[in-house]
C-alpha cells in the first residue's frame, strides 16, 4: 500500500518517473543494477534485510543512485546512521506528500535533506559543541541491528542466520553492546533491549 501511494504521488509530478520497485533487499539491488535509477527511496524496516545495509550495498552496486530514506522510525535515532551509510536524506512517513516531493527534488539536486533539528545536531557534533551521544547512538550499525533483534526476542543462532554471520560474531557483538550500554548481564541487556524496542515501536505508531 505504501509503494502504491508513493508511485501515485511521484507519478503526479511531470519531471519524475517511477522506473521500478521492490519489496526486499535482493529485489531492490537487482532493480538498481538493471535500471540505474537516479534516486532510490528506501525504508529502514524491510521484509528481508536491513535498510542501512541496503544503502551501503547500493553505493557499491549502483554508485550513481542517490538514496532518500522514508521511514516510520524517529529520525533522531536513524538519520545520522543513514547519512553515514551513504544516504542523502531522511523523511518520516507522517510528514506528508509535499515534504516527500521536496526531499526528492533536493536530493536529486545534490543536496542533503534532513529536518532542521537533525541538521543542527550534526553541525553541533562536528563543531564539538553538541551533547554527548547516548549509549544507543554509540553502537555501530551492526551492533544496533543486533540490539534490535535481541529486543525482538531472537536467539543467538536465529540472529546469526538472519544476518548471515557466525554465532561467534553475534556473541562478540553482544559483549560489545553490553559494555557500551552498561548492562552487567545478558538478562539485563535483554530486558533493556525489549523495553527499548517496545518503546520505539509505540513511539513510531503514535507519530
């Protein structure tokens, strides 16, 4: 439904044309390689795979394709990660069609598109005047992904299979996450991750 709405929204603008769409990472990469679009609109939460990893893969498979993220998740947690991964902009889904079209135009014109709050936060970090990053923000993209999977109740083996890595790699990530978040035991980490995931989901659904 979301893709249908986007297709209609973009199709109403005479200078744009939707040349392809996909429902998962493998389909998106195949479409990008075949069609070489000027812009890919990507979500963070995907049926199979992770949006941040998709952005990184797109930089390799189709480097001339700019990426704009459209997601339900709070930009304060994800926008900087998207920009570090190679994305050019971040829009929350509830911002509406006009904002989406504005973002598309700016990104296609070579500009970065984020909210004023995120832009100010990034500038503060570069200038050294910003607030210290929260423990969650200090996680690497992969650690953050593992943290989210822990919050969704996945076990070590399930996470390893989903992320296509070894069980040992997941265990190393979990140790690093525990240290960065200051959770003494695995049980403490699981409780923290579950509460955070539930809070993130509830906050996204309210917006």
